[in-house]
C-alpha cells in the first residue's frame, strides 16, 4: 500500500475512533441521566398509581408503538445508510413523514373504539385517542434526528434526550400527585415527544431547511429500504409485545400492570447501556460497510463491552430480586419478584442480540431483519400461548426458552452470512464475562448463607453490591487484560 494511502487510512481510523469515543461519552452521559430519571419515575409512580393504571398504559403504548412502525414509512434509517442523499430528496422525505404521521393519527382515532371493545376496556378508547397526538408531533423532528446522528453530533442528541425526558418526567409526576391516574403517564409521553420535536426542529433548520417539494422520483430507493424497515419494525414490535397483548387479553390489566412494571425495571440497565453502543455503532458501521474484517472486529468488541457491563448487573439483579423490587417499587409489588428474576435471564439474551440490528442496517440487509422478525413473532406467539396458562411468570419463562433455543442459534447463521463471523468467535467474546459473573453469584450466595444477617434492605444491597463488584473485577481485570489494553490504545 502506498505511504499516502496508509496515512489516509490511519487518519480515517483515528478520526473514527475519536468520534466513537466522543459519541460514547455523550451518549453514556445522556443515557445515564435519562435512565435515572425513568427509574425514579417508576419508583415514584409505583407508589402513586395502581397496577391497573400501568396495565392500561401498557395497552395504549402497544397500540401507539405498533402504529409508529408506519409513521415514517421506514425511510429514516435509510438516510443514515445512504451517504449521498440530496437536499431535494430530503425535502420529499420530510413531507412524507409529516403526511404519513397525519394519516396514522386519523386511523388511530377511527380504530380506538374498536380496540377498546377487543380488549374489553372502555377507558382504552380515550387513552388511545389522546396518545395518538404523538403522530402529529414527532414527524416534525424525526428526520433532523437522523441527520444529526448521521453527522455523529451525539452531543446535540444527548442534550435533546435529557431535556425531553426531564420534561416528560416532571409532567407525569406532577399529574400523578394531582390524582390524574393513567392520564399522567399519557401526558408525560406527549410532553416528552413535543419537547424533543421542538428542539430537533429548532436546531435542525439552522443547517438545512426543507423546501416545499414532494416528488415521487426523490423517494426512489428509499421506499424499498423503507418497506423492509417498516415490515421489520411491525413484526419486531409484535414479537416484542405479544407477551403484553396476551397477558392483557387473557389475564387482565392488573396482571399486565405487574408484568409491565417488572419488565421496565429489569430492562432498564440494558436501555441505559446498549444505546451507548448501538447508536454510535450504526453510523460508524455504515461508513465502513464494505470492510467485513473491520465490521467483524468492531461487532465482537461491542459484544465484549456489553457482556462486561451487563452480565454482572443482571446476575446481581436475579440474585437480589426480592430486596431490590421491594425497595424500588414498595411492599405492594412483592408478587413481581419471581417475574423480575426470570426476566433478568431474558434481558441477558436481549442485550447480546441488540447490536445485530446496527449491523443489518449498516450492511443494508434490512430484508434479513424482516424475515428474522417473522420467525420471532411465530416463535414467541407459540411460546407465550403455552406459557400464559401459568400467568405472568409462565409467559416470562416461555420467552426465555424461546429466545435461548429459537432465536439465539439463528444469530450464528446471520452473523456468518453478513461478515463471515464463526460461532466460536462470537461465544468467545462474551464467555469470560459470563463465567466471571457466575463466580460472583456463587460468592454472593455464600455471603448470604454464612455471612451476617441484614435487617435493612438498603444495607444488604450496598454490602452485596460492593462485594460482588470486588469479586467480579478481581477476576475479569487480569483475565481480560489484553482486551482492556487494546481498548485503551484504540482511543488514545
């Protein structure tokens, strides 16, 4: 390779590393703050609202979330994937978002009474009609969000995420204190969406202002990408929410409320950490989408980092589910303890599978994601139908088994197809962290069995957390020393 080419490649790699590190810092800070606010919100509202309120909100957000798959015709991610979008194309895409959002809003108003009848919940009609206003709000900022992400301006996205979450948090808590019940949750969501869109719109038009242009020719290529994305999002959303749909219809909103709060509590660490990896990985992967070796190496490092952070957290959460659940949610949520433990295992699988979406999008292979999610829906529907007879705990256990034996093995084939990754490479990336977390679990079990009795939940959690962290770090730091050194050198 000529010296000039080598220098250019080195500069490109160094630049990407610096951008990745900077992006990770901003996103980690933002996700830490937003996740903390959401965690505090769950803890406060669990004491102010009843499980039925959370159940009704879960059903409402299932309907709204399903409709969001159609809100931008699936073309937003194509803006990041395609590196050559023109201003004319972006203008047509912007107005497409706005028009489709308005159309989805009208559809939601029309079907709200029907959905209330299907779930046998009259209150659901008004909640869906109110929550549907998000489709009039979100499209104004959606495209600007993707353009900012494409430009790797993660500092801007971080400020917007924190600000909108804080406004939504304050709205929900204030209304809950004023006895607004489930409506406090809906208005919180709308306040969050409105703040986010206004900030994105105000900042976005400084760099680019959409023209009054809407041409079908501008959408060529984007719509095919978007069609698969839209189908994938639809199927993916169904797969992710079949548990809540079946619990809501077969068990009732009380059981759904318990399950949904437990689910939010358990998934919070993954929602806190994984975006640090995936939001940075997608645009960076897209820049080097033709270099399989670099994609493979980057993906394996992402898995290592995720396992390093989340595996000990979830093992700790499973072991200490009872004091943790009662401390965070209150005494009235003791029935959620076993569900929290089972969902902790599910979250470990989910955290490992999460970065695959960034790889699929970066390679432009959205059709694989679409077919994968069709399989997921069929698999989960069967598993949940079998598990729901044992209530919310049966559903959680069925999802763990379906993921372990039906979804996890399929990922081996997809990664091999995309970047030539061998299964042993993938397993080797997270195995040391899993083994170390298991040793940590054994140490904590011995402390709980033979150590002093704890009369205070806070003290118990603090002592066991410090002890678990000490055991985990004492093993993993020397074991994975080459990996830590490589990470340090990569971001110098």
